[in-house]
C-alpha cells in the first residue's frame, strides 16, 4: 500500500497548490472588481476626463490579462501536469496489478485457493489505484474549469 499512499499524498500536495492558485485568483478578481466599481462611479463630464478614463481602462485591461496569465493560468499548468502525472502513474500500477491477477490465476491443483485469494487481492489493489487515478483526474478537471473561469472573468471585466 506504500505506493498508493505516496500517490494519494502527492495528490493532496498538488491539490493544496491548486487551492492556493484558486484563492489567488479570487483575490485578483476581487481587487479588479473593486477597481472597476470605483472607476464606474466616476463622473466623466468632459472629453478630457473621458480620454483619461479610456486610457485607464486600457491599462486595467492589460493588468487584468497579465494577472490572468501570471497568477492563474501559468501556475495552474504545473498543478495540471502534476495531477496528470499522478493519474497516469496510478493507471500504470493498476494495469500492473491486473496483469499480476491474470498471471497468478493460472495456479492450479493444491495452489488454486491461494492463487484465487492472491488474484482477488491484486484486483482489489488495482481498483484502489484506479480510484486514485480517477480522483486525480477529476480534481484536475475541476481546477482547470475553475481557473479558466476565473481567468476569463478577470480578462473580460474591463
């Protein structure tokens, strides 16, 4: 069970990094929304004021786009790669355990009950690896969706 625990631990560490990125994304969205609210409250009474506002809006859009990349998308790529790696590794171990189950099931005669028990244990272990793989992939999908939603919202705010 050591490898399974190792993969679960790695998933937990990567999940923490992903959660931190999502929290940072929430913070960046809140900051941008506060700026936009303050900006929207301005009373633009002449062309000079409107020109200043247009320039500021362009600058805010650039900042928002940079933050979407630097604070959300780029760091989330590492999280996604890590979770994909865990999922792939767990799938490989599951395949190995299925293979072990098939190989041991060939036992016959006096060893058939032992082989049957070993086969069952290998299959159970394979299922646990498959669950770990699925959980890592599901977490990856959730992070991708959530981070892309944040980045898109940040970019479209201005």
